[in-house]
C-alpha cells in the first residue's frame, strides 16, 4: 500500500469514518512532509524518516521506536506518550515539541535542538551539550548525570584528550549549577 493511501485511511479512522489505524512500519519515507497531520496512534516502527518534517503534527501515542529521524523537524509537534525508544533523533529540531511522557529510552539525541522541557540543548566551547532529567550527553558521550560528576580528570582526558579536560574544567561548574550539584 502506498504511503498516501495509508495516511488517507488513517485520517478516516481518526475522524471516525471507517478506515484503519495507519501502519507504516519499516517504510522508507525520507524527506516526507507530515506537517500539521494528525498521526495519533500511527505505527512507524523501524522506518526511515531522515530529513522529514512533522511541524505542528500530532504524533500522540505513536509507535516511533527505532525510527531514523536524523535531521527531522518536529517544531511544535505533539509527541505526548509517543514511543521513541531506540529512535535516532540526531540533529533533529524539537523546538516547542510536546514530549510529555514520551519514551526516550536509548534514543540517540546527539546535536538535537531540545524543546527546553524534556530535552535541553546548548553549545559550550567546542561541544554540543544535550540533557534530559536523567542523562547528559556531551559531544558523543552520553551517561547518567551523576556519572559525569564522578569522572576523574584522567577519565575525561581519555575521552577526547586535553581539549576535553580544558572544557570540563570550564564547563563543570556551569553544569553543577544547572543540575544543582554541590561543588567538590
């Protein structure tokens, strides 16, 4: 079945006019435009959605696990209760997105633009920093927040050399304030 046919049937299902809940599992929809569509409850598990657009789309309760969303645009999208476990959100735009109760377990969030509620992001020196309420990613290294503050200088040095250690000595106090962690 073609993507447009699945989306048309899904819209009928959403509107209570027959149809069926959309199933686009394992579909290749790279660069597809889903702006402002109601995709609530849709299954897109393991699909390729690189560079796709979901601006103002409703993806509430959607199955989006293990989907490749690299460079996707979710500005102001509703992802409430969506399953994003194992999804690759690298370089995605989540500005203004609703991620309330979304499952982000094992989701890749490298260089993501966060929504500043569930996912925060900023750049400091030469590193992109992305964090959730439990995890902190600096560059390509993602760990639990507490783990970062237990690393020794030697461990930081091993991550990316002297550059990393200089960065960490500058950034650590800033991050301690963000996470309200007491200074050593």
